[in-house]
């Protein structure tokens, strides 16, 4: 059984493939459409918000922030669709203050192009994608919230060990894809681990049942 986990990176998207729960290969793709276009995959997970609400914040973002302890701030609260679709930080920030009562961070705003890229695929219905957050996946592996950031030595060593203990042993040499940042590969691998759980009917969603967008599509983070 093949599954794919996808995470954004500077060159576009990095996709880690597992077969029967073990590492198979890794790809770096310029577009999300290419990264998720795997006909044989039983499940494809993406570390990017999937599904936008009409008003307020997404429930899954608020809940998962509370589940991650000291790393809760790694979950970005995504505002309503009309804010995400607004071009330019100043305009989007002003609209966000108007509709939810709080402004945007530049980091959240920088996610909007990739969120909209994923939204096009989701709304087209060509791919069945599941949203994940790697820190929630790692928390599930560890049985408790992690303390060290994925940017630190301790944090990266811990995440690599958790993956290995879960059966996902990443090779030392990833070939050309090995030029991708370490934390992006680890995140994609964690996403793939959750994809395997989804395909094996072991995963859970937050919230459960999922929130729904204006088209009735589920909005949830899987783990």
C-alpha cells in the first residue's frame, strides 16, 4: 500500500512516499498538483490548510494549537476565505481586522499563495487530499507534545528517532532531493506517516466530526 505526505519547501513541495508504512522515495515538485498526482496512492496528506470558512477562524486551528503545548504557535490561524483571497498584506490585514477583530501576521499572509494553490485542487475535486500538521503527527508518535523546535539539533534528532521507531527510516542520502531543508523532509515524512494511518483506518480528525466549508467539504486536521 503506497501513501504520500507533502510539505511546502522553498523549491515548491517535497513529497515522501511510503509503501506498507516504510520509506520508499522522495520527490521535489514545483507544483502541488504534480506532488499529489500519484494514481497508486491510497491516501495523500498535505501540510497546508485545506478548506476555508466563511466567518471567524477555522475550528481545527484553534483546537490543535491547544493540543501542541509549547509548540502551539506553529499552528497558524487561517482567516475567512475573503481575507485569504485578498491581494496585498495591507489590504488583507485591514479586512482581517474588520471581519474577525484581529490582524494578520506576515508569516500567515505568506502562506496564502500555497493555500490558494491547494484550494484550486480541492475545489476541482480531482484529488482526495487530507490536511495534516506535522507537529500533531509527531505528538501522536511521541504520546505527548514535543518541547524542542524542529529547527534545533535536539528537535531534529528527536523527530528522526520518532519516525524510525514508527517504521519510517529515512536514508542518509536522498539524492538530489537531499538539498531540501531537513525539517521539510521530516515534516513530509510525518505527513506520510499520517497518510498511512488514514489508509489503514487508524487516523483521527480534529475536530471530530470535521467542520464544513460553504461547499460542504470537510475542514479538519488528521493525525
